[in-house]
């Protein structure tokens, strides 16, 4: 017998049921479902001021795990096997934390433990948010519309942080969390950096520049989050139910553009261009010429703004001072060479300090040259972290999972599906340039969880609501089941 699911009809939910059962949960249960993400994303500026802009994401996974533990069965998306194998492979990196990587300083497992545990915690947190969002009911408290608007609000916070970093670049202060960190805690200096609110970074790229970073730790974090969240601002502010937002979409979009330029994030520029090109070709092949025209119009408007405003001069200055290119290239080459020579399959579990610098084995910081030391191998790009810390196998497993979750999105021409695909493409495009293992990966997994639960509402949705809404914000496919 085949049952066809159509909007407005009751559907069974064989997976993700609460262990306590009950077809009609109380209002309190509905509030608990989804509140960690709502509070985290909706009040993000407050968490940043408190010093929880990064650590708060890890803390938010604790109630998510508690919620998942109440389910009789936790649904998992297709491709989860690749991700679970990646987690196991990353965990196995503990076996090589003390191994000597070619061209690096000798180390011990204890010295590498903080970085290893911290990154593994983020991988676990990303897993939790994927399952948490994916097992939520699409018409419950953490609905598609609510989550899309939360992501859009975080985009606006990112834009505001860009302006603040540009106008008040010296603004920084000790947060309450930073003050409470014990000085003897392992990794206290690193954690203190994460808990220290600052709105900009002073950098030398051949010329001295100030790059906005608020409300994140690094300027590259700002660029990564801008690119990941932009598609969700577009969706949340242009959807049929967006209300007043639709009238203000173009002015707000125009206002969001200058920080993306004066942030001097070449990775952001490249990532957005790559996504726009891919989506334009895809739309043309699908015969959606209105979408092609919209992308073309956006490109023309961007080019005109660069020509007619001082922003174009900023871009020209940045492109004329490719100060970090040679260093990044050398770091990537050395990371790959060290892995291929020393541990091609498993990697080295974590990053490593380079012996000397790129010019001399005796090089490094000194009173005469404060910045002569090089970044660690496995940094300056998530791709290099994957290769150096987790080897060829770990890198392959990570990429296979993302590609598996992106496949259904290639067939989805709706706004939310296109936005989710754009987020995945942007993540992959900037992975050679940005470290993405913290907030960007967390946000991407929340997006993938939302996209996954839209693929098959019968198999994925949690039965906290027994009806399929007629005004679903994500186009709902008909589902045929035996």
C-alpha cells in the first residue's frame, strides 16, 4: 500500500519520537525544542560581549544533546557514515600527537593536547547541531522560517560589526569570561584570546591596514561568516511571507556591501564570485533566466559601486599588495609535503610549529623582528588543517560527506535549497584560505540539518506536531511510501 503525503494531511513519524511519548506535547515541551539555537543566535551580540562568542556555541550543544537523548530514535541523514568515519579518524589522531613531522619542531602529546581536544570538540558540536536541527519538527518552535530569520539576523549583526570595526578599530575590552579564566588552566592564553572582544585586527599586508573582525575573533572569521550567512539574508528577506522585510531588502543589501569591501577579505570576494558563477551557470542550464538576470544585475551593480565610489580604490590597494600570497603558498606546500612524507593516511593529529622560518632554520621572533615566526603547519586554511591533522583519508571523508549532502540540493531550485547549496559551495571555495573548524562549520551543519529535514518530512520530522503545514517555507516534495 502506498501513502502519498500532501500538505495539510496528518502523517506518521516513525523516527525521532520522544522517549516519553505523547501525541500532543505541552507548550513547555514545544518551547524546549529549539531554544538553544534561538537563544544563541538571537542574542549573539550579548554572548560576544560576555566573552562567549565562540565558547557559547560549544555550551549550547549541551542542552541539544540532552534533547536528543530523550528521543526513542535519532534520525540520521544519508551520508552520515562518511561523517562518523571522519570523526573516528580525527579521534585516532591522538595516536600521532607526539610524532615528529618533517620540518617542524619536536613536540609531545601533552603540548598538542589542547589544540587536538578543542578541534575534536568542535567536530562533535557540529555533529550535534546537524542531528538536533534535522530531528526537529519543521513546523515546531525551530521552524524553517524561524531558523532562516535567525541566520539572517546574525548576518545583520555581522554587517554591523564590520562597520563598528571600521569606525572604532581600537575598541576592545576584557570580558567577564576572560576575567574568570584561571591563569593556570591549560590553554588559558588561547582561550583568553577567544573570550576577548575586539572589533578589528591591525595587520601589515605590505601596508598597515585595519580589518574589521567583530563580532568574531579574526578578520577571516568575519569574512567566512559573511559569505555563509548572506544567502540566508536573501531568503529570509525575499520569501513570500517576509512582510515588511521585502520592501527593505535592496536598501539593506546595499548597506551590507561596503564592509565586505573594506574588510579586505580576498577569500570572501573569491568565494562569493565562485558561488555566483556556479549558480548562474546552473540557473542557465535549468532555463531559469530570471535568476540569471538577477545575478547579472547584482554583478553590474557591484562593479558600478566599485567604480563610482572610493571602495574601488580599496580593492585596488589590496590587490596591489599581495603580501601574504608567498607565505600562504609556502605554508601550504610544506604542510602537504610533511604529510606525504611523514604520515599520509592519518596525518599528525594537530598542527605543528615550523622549525625557524621560511628563510632560515634559525629564524623566528626576536626583539628586532617580532613577526618573523611563521604560522603553524596545518593553519591558514581549513583544507590544510584537514590534510595535516587528519591525512588524506580524513580529508577525503570530510569532503565526501559535504558532497553527499549537497547532491539533493543540486536538484532543488527553490530559494532555501539554493541558499543551502550556496553555503556549501562557499565553504568549499574558501577552505584553502580560511580556518573554518569553529563557527563556520557549526553554522553550515545547522543549514545542512534544515535542508535534510526538508528532503523527507515523514522520515526526518520529529512528531511534536502531527500535521504538515500548508505554508511551509521550504518547497515540500510529495513523498511516496510503502
